[in-house]
C-alpha cells in the first residue's frame, strides 16, 4: 500500500492507495494510552481474535457505538436488539 500526505481543510490527512488503486483518506491518527482492568483487556483481545480486527479497530467501533447511544439518549430514544420478528431481545440502558 502506498501512502502520501495531503493538507485538506487545514488538517493533515494521510491518503493511502488500496490494492485496487483507489485512494483511502484517513485523518492523522493521535496516540492514546489507556489502562484497562485485566478482565476487560482479555475480553478486548478475545473479540479482536474472533472478529479478525485489531484492538484499535474495536475501540473505534466502541466509541462510535457510544456516540450513537448518547445521541439517542439525548433525544429521548433507546437502542435495542430485536429479532427478525420485531421481538425485543435486549435494550441498551445508559446509567450515566
């Protein structure tokens, strides 16, 4: 994969060329060190192994899901898991 840097709207972005030659642009990454309880870290490792994703990818997904959950809670809505028949299986409840 080839990479090149470009300035877009005042922010530095990294453009990568995928295998098919199409550009994939990502915002420049920032590093964050976090401390997790051992059990949470092991769960993150397990999820990464089972899904074929990196732990970093899973943290990004978790942040995106948290953003959706918070936005919906702020609008008085709830997130739920329903089956194909529309039966409620689980409801995500934010206690904070």
